[in-house]
């Protein structure tokens, strides 16, 4: 099969398309013929030396969508020919930038008819992240107000739709260009994150009960300043290793709860994917595929996910 692999850490140029052996699933695994692979910042960590890859040569990629090619002897949940999407690969096992990938059943769910492979790959990791943040960690209720920082990003634009489907009032931030599209996804209030009076505007929009924060090092103090009493902040990322309150008094006054999470700690990825599949089937969730690349352009795709401003997700089509 053709697979994107790197044999050492470095820049995007270490990613090369090679002829590699098609993997054989173990008794508890599923072999998927990959049609599309989502591109996420986490896909770059092994290649950049931020995380030790499980092996060299290594194929990156956490997300996939495609068709089941074969299953191991112990697998009963999936069968040959099933359309599936999944995530959680590429960290302790080989990833998804390849024509075939092996996954565990608990990393997969059936992809609904009418949902493209590119959409399935685009929604997997970010959808599980948004669901776990809002539903599992924050316990978002229908009557609550939810603030989502960066509502046009990969996680953000899916989180807006999940919060809307849950019946919450959705407040989000984005640049002016992308912000114009967010009401169509369910945002009730969209604010330019660059405005000088962002704190006052967020308070005027309604102090949020739940805050999804993808840049804790930039926004944690703002979260404390605008939050409702007893609000829950869920942190899913940061741009520098440092994050904390410059003045913890506001957080104490609001009795703020801060939870930190990683999608890779999800106890049962498949169960969350199945819930996302229901939203996809009903039309209440529609991931935005901003750009597509092919396997030979994997380096450019990773460069774009790290450095370019895009609305939605970047996907590699296989």
C-alpha cells in the first residue's frame, strides 16, 4: 500500500509517501481501506519531536473514514464492507495517512449513509473532543449559556453545533470573515475575538455557565472575568506550556471549576462516535471541510493545519 511515513523527526520534508506492507489485523482489530484522513495539530507531534512515536518508520494521523476491508476473528461489531469513521490512532499505533489502517473496534463507528468520507474524517477527533468537553466534563444543560472560544476552528465549529443541538444559548468568538457563517451553525451571538471590548461584550451577551477554551494561556483570566457563578471551564488546548490565573480572585469569587482534558483519554471513543453519527444523520451536525490534500501533499497539509487560518477542517483524501 501507499503510506505517508517519517523515519526521523524534523520538518514537513521528512514526510514521504512510501510503499509499505498492508497491515494484517490481529484477532481484536479491524482493517479499514482508508478513503479520507483528518488532519489535526496532534498529527504533527511525533514528527516534530514533541512526542515519542511508537515506532519508526511512523505513519501519522488520528482520524479516518473508509470501508472495512477485513476483521479479526474476535470482532463481531463490524463486517467487511461497512462504512466507518474513527479516531484515536497515530499515538500508540500506526496512523491513518495511508491506503489502509488497522483500528480497534472501540475506535470506530458506522458512518451514516449520505455523509461523505471527507466529512466523517473531518468530524471524528474534533467531534469526540467537543462532545466530551461539553457533555461529559461540563454537563451542559439546555437552559444554559455556553461560550466557545474560536468557533470557526476544527473543534469550535463542531462544538457550536453540539451546544445548539443540546438547546443551549451559544456565544462564540471568531474573526469577522468566518464569524458571518457561524449563525448558520447555531451560534446565537458571534463576537470578533480581536475587539478591544471583548470582555464587556461577552458579559453583555450573558455570563456563560460553560466555557470551552482552546487557548488557556490566553483566555483563562478572561474566562474568570466573564463567567457566571459556578461556571465550568473545560480546557482543551494552549499555545504555550504556561497557563494560569494572573489573579485567582475572580475565579474564586465565581467558584469557577476548571477541567483539563485530552481526547485520547476517552474511555470509549466508539460510544461518542455513535452519538455524533446520530447528529450527522439528522442534519444537526455538518462538519465543514475547508481544504483537501492527497497523500503526496501531506507535508503541505500539516503545515497548513499549524500555520493557516481555516474555517473548519483540513482533510487528506486517499
